[in-house]
C-alpha cells in the first residue's frame, strides 16, 4: 500500500506537497530501492514512524514560517514508486540485490490518486474545496510539473456539481537541466549524454509515462522521435495548462555536485558528508572551474526564461530545495514566501518573474549561511 500524511485545516483550501528522493529507470536501480523507505511503506513506517516533523516551508502550521499557506488542509503522499508519482507499469521477475526476485510496481499515479481520494473523504472536501496548491521538492518538484494538470482535472471531477476549482503549483528544485553532455562544458553535444538525459529517456519508457504526460508535448517531439523529452521539466513546462511557478536556483547544488566540476563535490562533501553548502560550496574551485559553474547558471537561466507561461523565482543561492529558507531568501525586496503567495492570489500569474541579475553562485546577499544541524 501507499501512504500519506495529512493535517486538517481550511475546508476550502488544500495544499499537496510531493516529497523528493530521486528516481529510478531500470530493473537494477529500481530493485535497489524496493526494500528501502523509497520503495516500501512497511520499511518506511518501521524506520520513520507515523508522524512527520516539518520545518519552515509549505507544510508548516505557523504563520511566521509559512505566511500564506499555514492554515490550508495539508496532504503529503509518501514517495515509494521511483517515478515522480506518475508511473503506471509493472515489471515481473526482477532480481533483488540480496537474492531472489520480485515484481516491481511502478504505480506513482495510482498512489497519488488514492491519496487524493483519501483526503477528499477524510476531510469532506467535495462540497467545500475551492483552491488547491500543488508543490514538491527535488523529484517531488519534477512530480509537480508531471502531475499538476492531472490533479486539477481529477479533483475537479470529484467536486459536487457546479463547483469550480482554482489550481496553482510551484515546482521546488525540480527543474533538472538537460545539458546534452556528461559535464558542464558548454551547450554542445559531446557524444555522451549528461546524467539527466541518460536517466530521463529510459524513465519515460520504464515507468510507462506516455499516457501520463502531456499528449501535446509528446506530439511536438514525435517527429524527432524524442517524445521522452516530455519527462524533463524544461521541455514539458510550456505545455502545462495550470499556472505553475518555477522555484529554482540558477546554481542548483544537487546538479552542480552530480554534473559540475569535481571541485563542487569536494567542497560540499569535504568531510565525507555534506558540510555547510553555501556560501562555501565553491571554496575549492579555481577561476576556470567557476567559469564552468557560471556557464551552467547561464544555461539554466536561459532554459527558465524561454518557458511559454513564465512564472519564475530564481535566486543564485547554491542550494537544492528551499524548505527551511523561504522566508529569508529574497530577490530585491520580495521574499521567496511572498513571491509564492503573490503568485497564488494573482488572477493571471503569467509573466511573474523574479530573478537575480548578478552572475555567480551566492551573489545574492540574502543567500543564507547554513549552520551544521
């Protein structure tokens, strides 16, 4: 079974937060997740229990730490399908790392649907619901782009006749850039696909995503035999129907660690574990390394602002996911939390853009200095 966290709040407003945890795209790496908290609810409950502690961000119930959504009814499904809550495929006789075999059920869309049904019933929302905000961090941010139109249509179909639903979304650090190359060495194709492309093309097929993602997007790439690109946020985004804000660092630390110059990994993992990620995440980088990092920032920014329905908050902080910082990071005099709030209440949020004009990781003075936990 899948599972979810929930908390009662406004009977008219629902916030859905999709957690992260990477994803998998073949028998081997999906089997490796199967008996972990990312693949089994039994293991998840055994290791984490049945309560969730939340910090600053969209799930917090305190106005000071969540000024715009603290009183919403909250729903957060547990992520255990490896496909960004969108998969619809079963794989039989998959060998397990410890021996034996199993069937892997890549059923993220079914898990999400069941969680929505449970929330509607648990909180009697069918007669009262008016507004929905969908979000998620990292893989959950990608899942936000994958699922926002589905969530809107599905919930709308469950409301009492005549009720109309307002749906908004923001993807938190779910915009994983397609660089076409193994390392951040420019825009050209180097003969070996970058990590993101190498993962998302097989994900599209392995998880059975074709029926789950935008048909219009897939048709646009079909002549090039590249419908799989619709499993990447930057290609899918222009085809999303519901207003969706891209909440994305232009110097995403996760992407710099996995695909950037080795100095970034050495800086962030200087003691074998992630240390203070910012502003020290580029400490070991040379001037040449920093220029590669800056070209990555240039490319990510370019991908953001060519989106058709532009709504973007993109600071330069070398950070991945903003939970814990969104009342402090600001662009100009607008905090991240307030930008999300303004986006949510705007009648037409297209063209709402906040982005840093400086070049370089952490050039925004509001980028926080994290302290060890």
